[in-house]
C-alpha cells in the first residue's frame, strides 16, 4: 500500500466519522436526505479498505486535495449532504 493511498483512506475515514457525527445532530429532514449517501459512503469505504493491497490504485495530489476539501465540508450539517455526495464520488473512483 502506498503512503498516498494510506493517507487518502485515513482522510476518507476521518471525513466519514465527521459526517456520521454531524448526521447524529442533523434535523430529521436532513437525516432522511443524507442517510442513503451516508450508507453508500460507508460501503464504499469498506470496499476501498478491502482493495488497499491492490497496488494498481494510484492516488494523485488532486485526489488528496479533493479529500482535504471534503473533510472541511462535512463539518457543517447544512453541507452534510453535499459532502457525503462528494465522499461517495471520490471513493467510487477507487472501488
């Protein structure tokens, strides 16, 4: 596993954990809107973890920057849905 992939996975796990905490304090309407994306992000993260030994996965600086930006977004309940969609989008590139 490359250090870059390890860093991306760590960032994705942090973003997911932050999103899960934000989800818990969200309104019921926000929870209904974001639950499918939260579940999908969890599933994709698990798939990425399972594939982490695959040396064919390449992560570049743009991917890392995108993940860092995402971590900032999921701190705000209003941005939770957009952040989760971004997390799913990033993880789909590698799964």
